[in-house]
């Protein structure tokens, strides 16, 4: 698997979310990170597939 900027950003968001949960971060922060991660992954998938889903 080739490491791309998309993978690095997604991994960073996952790490930030896990650390926020483990270290007892604010729930609003956790929600915002999760929403950002969901949106980012969705956009990445749409860009890679050209908007087509299987």
C-alpha cells in the first residue's frame, strides 16, 4: 500500500480521537474530530471512485 497524504491525515485524526477519548477530552472536541474524520474519509472515497459506489 502506498502512503498518501490522505492516509496520513486520516491516521492523524484517528490518533487525535483516540487520545481525546483516553485522556478524557471534552465531548464537543471528540464529536468534532469524529465528524471531521467521517467527512474527510467520505470525501476521499468519493474522489478516488469518481462518485460511483458499488
